[in-house]
């Protein structure tokens, strides 16, 4: 049976959190989906962990690829998806059991909506809920998306809209999701589902922590391209202010 939803989990050395990410998808109340786990040349046990689930559940497919970075991994994973709707989950995060049914219902009942995104909760390395994410509390606006990434974190997209927007841009750097959302906002209606259905994990290995400056400049480039596409580049340019924050932390923590 053709899956209605394709979910992608890109993985690189996430053996500590991968199990709970996979299991959160397999526990969905909506069952007609495929799960594409694309391993980006992990050197830990990530492939072995993912393969164990693929052996038990035919909906799970594991691709063990060479290391090429998350952007190209996502591009490769989405190229083999077959679902009507597409989404992805970071390998250290998880989703609530009703995430797929709630987001798919929005799309099924509203043909003009090409992208739906949910609220999210922050969790720590031990799955303790830290509070509601700030980005999803920003009211959605196509124009404000130019400076505020509010379409964060779980998103379900219509396949045809994803393809019309050009999919994952391999030149988008670390801001591949932001760049995609900007392009989607220009061709389809976006719906904010105000339910906390995604759990975003904060830990020392987050890309936003380790490659913050690179992420900022990748986002700046994405905004600059959006301004050009929208015919606004003659009147506006994007400026970035990077502010240093310093604090003391006791050793051993």
C-alpha cells in the first residue's frame, strides 16, 4: 500500500537519542506512513540501531550513506520518499503520538494549505520538559518570516508543493529548513496548528550550539535570496548583528 506520509530522520552519530526518535514515529496513531532513516556516515552504532527497527517493521527503510552533511542527506532522503505528504524529524527529537493525524487532517481538509507546522516543547537530555518553545509563539506572517523563523519545528508539506518550491537546496548550508520554509511561503498557504506536538531536545551536541555563527550566516544568505525572489532587494538588504554572551559555568557540569 502506498504510504500517505513519508517521514525522514537524517542521522549522524546519534546513538544516544535515535531509539526514542524512531519509536515516537512508530507509535503514531496514524499508521499509513513510511520512515526513511538516512545515515550520514555515522561512526557510532546509529546504523545498527536503525536497522534493528527496519527488520521488525517494513515501514522503516535505512540508507547507510557516506558522510556528506545534513543538507545533502536530506536531499537524498526526500528523493526516495513516496508519500503524498512529507515531513522530517531531527534524530535527537521526538513527536507526540497524534502528530501525523493532526497535521494530515489539516491538509486533507484544506486543499489550499501546502505547509502546516505545530507548536513545540523544549526537553533536556533526560526528556524533561523545559517549557514551550518561543518561536512557535510568534504569529505567522509571510513577511515576518524574513526575520523570524516561526515555522519551527515539525512541519508537514504537500509533496507537490515541496517539489514546486525546488525541494532542499544543496547550497543552503545549515539553514536548509529555513530556506525551504521561505520558498514554500511564497507559493502556498501556511497553517499554524497550535498544539505542542514536537519535542525539541536541547543538549551540548545541538548544531545551533556548535556551529552558531555558520548557521547565522547561512540564514542571512537565505533571507537575501528571498528578498531577491520577492523583488524587494532594491529597497532592502539584510543586516546581521552577532552579540556575544559570556557566563561562568562550574567545572564538571
